[in-house]
C-alpha cells in the first residue's frame, strides 16, 4: 500500500493537483477567455494550413504544396496590391507616427490644466468614430463642389480637385484621414506617460544650464522611449493589415493606387470563392507583418537597449 | 542691473512667445478636428434649400427637425437597433469574459501564468488575416447571424492587457487579508477588485462598445441578409453608393444623410464625455511582456 502511494506521488505530483484545487476559482475565471483565444485566434492560425491545399471549388481537399504561392508571386494584381500596401504603410509610419508625439509634447508645455484637458478631450473624439463616419466626413470636406478644401482652393485661385477620385491625391486623403482619426489617441497615451516624468529632472537640468530644447532631447524623449517603441511595434503589427479604411473610402477610379493586400484577399478569397488562394495571401501578409515587428523589436533591443516584446 | 538677470528676462520673453504660438497651434489643431464634426451637425438640422446648392455649412442658416423625422420613419432605424443589439450584448459578453480573465492573470501565483501570457501576447503581433477568419466563421455556421459580429470580438487582447495591468497594481495585501477573512477568489473580484477598478473598467467598456458599434468590414463580410444590416453598413451604402431607400425615390439631400450620420455617432458622443476623465489614469501602455 505504502509503496504504491509513494510511486503515485512521484508521477502525479499532488503538489500541483493541490494547487489546481486551491486555484479552482481563478482557473474557472480564466477558462472562457482561454477558450476564446483557442477558438478565435489559434484555430485561425491552424486554418492558415489551407494555403497549401486546393480548398475552395472542389469537394475534396488535396495538398498542393506551394502551387498557390507560385501563382501568387506570378500575379500582377498581387504585386500591385503589395506595392500599394507598402507605400501607404510607409507614408503612415513617416507622416502619422511622429504626429501624436509632437502634439503630446506641445500639450505638455501648456500651463493650465484645464487647457490641457480640453485639448485632449477634443482631439480624442475622432478616434471613436467609425471609418464609415470618418470617410463620410472626408467626402464632405474634399467634395469638388461643396467641400471646404476646394472652396479654399478656389479662393486662392486654384482649380478644384476631386480628391476622392483622383489617383494622385487619393493616398493623400487616406493619410490625412488616418492622422485626423488616430492623432488624439496616440497623443493622449503619450501625455499620460509624460505626466509620470519626475519634475525634479527638469529643475536639475535647468539649474545646470540646459535649455528647453536640450531638455526635450535629454529628458523628455528618453523617459517616454518605452512608450514610443511600444506604439511603434503596435503600429507595425497592423500597418500592413490596413483594410476597413480602404474598404470604406475607395472606389473604382482609384483602385490602381489603393488596392491593398487585404482588399485583394477579400476579392480573390471571399468574393470569387478561391479560398485556398486567398489564404495564401493571408499567410504571406501575416508573416511579413510578424517579421516586421520582430525585426524592429530586435533592432530596438540592440541599439536602444529596450525590448518591449 | 547685472547681466545675469537680463538674460533671464530675455529667456522668459522668448518662452512667452513660444507659449503663445503653442497655444495658437493647438487651437488650430482643435479647430481642424472639430469643424468637420460641427458641419455634420449643422447640416443635419438644415432645410433642403440650404444644402441644394452644394455649400459647406459652418453657420446654421435654418433649423428644422424634418431630416430626423424622415430618418426615424425609414429603414435606418432598423439598422440602428441592429447595431444597438450587437453593441450592447457584445459589450456585456466582452466584459464578462475579459474582466475575470484579467483578474486571474493579475494574480502572480496563478498556475501557468507565464505560458498563458505568452499565448495571449503572440496574438498582438501575429494575425492570421481575413481568410482563415472567414473560414472559421463559416465552419461555425455563424454566417448571416448577429452572433458573427459578437462572439469573435468578445476579447480584445489590448483591453485584456489594460485590465490585467491595472489589476496587478492593486496591493496584494488587500487581497491576502480578504482571503484570511474567508473570501474566495470570486468574492475578492466582486467585493474588492471591481469597486477599485471602476475607472479602468468604464474606459474598457467604452472601447468595447465603440468597437462593436463601429464595426464595418466584418458586417459586410458576414451579413448578407439586409434585415440584419448594421447602421454602419447602411450609412456606407447611403453616402458612397447613393442608395435611394430614404423615401422620396429621388436624390437624398446632404441634410438627411447627415441626420443618419449623427445617428451613427450618437451613442459614442453621449457616452464619451462621461468616460473621458478616466482615460488618463488608466491608459498607460507597457507591461505587455512579463
């Protein structure tokens, strides 16, 4: 008897069982969420395997190796979509990303607490509007007949531009509306981080003869470094997945500059029903995004000694 | 006057100029944000003849509730209630899943905490994209159901991490002493942690509500039955495809369109001011890893 009990102790280690029993409520609370992650996240990861099959038209599903990817890399439409995605993403990072930081630094310079609050309150509003609402607002703003922007152009003696249907200008509308909607969100997060910087640092610096510019570069920016990098990584993780904004705002006359990976996937995979091929685009997009984030994380780890992930 | 104090006066002058320009610049930014929203509201109250010529209304020329009356009697109200159903039940479900999970993950002694955090944070950086997602929804038989707009969005990794981080900052001694008083983990969550976390939870609730209310792409992908269309889908069709289902049969004027727009922004605009004051306290990023 004693002998068997001893061996069972070794194998099932009742320490853990006891722990599980003690934490049964905690584990119960964890369970629904964990189940959700398994079903709605990890099952979709598993679904990516369909990229190597011919799932879609036929009843039987066969393994076809890299055939979808070969077709993908030979497709002109794919490369156009890839190019457009990269251009829009790079513009987003270059033009959008520094914006909230600058705005937050300026808000931080305001002396009156009430003004700080009011500015944050107002610029945060657009973040809560859907892309449909934001898209409509920009259609109105840039309308060739009644839009505010074209009326200003007319006052300046310029011809009006149909921004929404002009391939040369459409990307500008995309970036502008992105900045308009997201700026306040980023700014509020940076302002919150800035408020945690120890004011004594600034006092000490100004006694040492450090001017305001130097203070920004030697105190302010280093103290919000982690937040900046976190925001950059979060941005990079979904910058290639740009979808809803385009779905709402694009139209036939600007397909050539705004068809992105996700809209291409949607058309090929869901509208045309070529599921396996669509999945191969999804897998490609996901992997490139992942490498982008991991690469950036590696760079910041090695050069800024700061790793977020 | 000694030279040192002169320098100081000069510096404070340049500071004053900087402050003035800074305030002016931020005022301009605020105006750029607010003007287009103001235009929507003003236009939605305007008479037909005031919008026919194609003008960008900044000052109200007239005031009428006729546009809202038109919208109230149209199919757009069904879209509004569809969206409301999805947003309210979605938010309720999301909170019911996220809050206990966040609480459990905030307990350092939790079995397998590190692994679970890994499993969760991977989803922040790797997304399988729309195709596997669509296949999953199809396999689960959720196509054309409102559930397809609720279940898949019951957890946002981002919100979960915000909740978890906030709950980890609650002093452990509070929880330990409740435990000594014979509270189990459920009672601790409800009696001690929830009251302390009201600010962050109201912010997260708003985030969830907004995400359900605003969702567009998935509603287009998953819902084909027009009686289940959400307001955002109908609004997109109205503005971008000049959908003429608003009664008269002929052109829908901008004022009526903008009344639908206001309907689409309304719930968010109503809740936002109440919740906004909690944002700064809770929205600290960082701490994704651990």
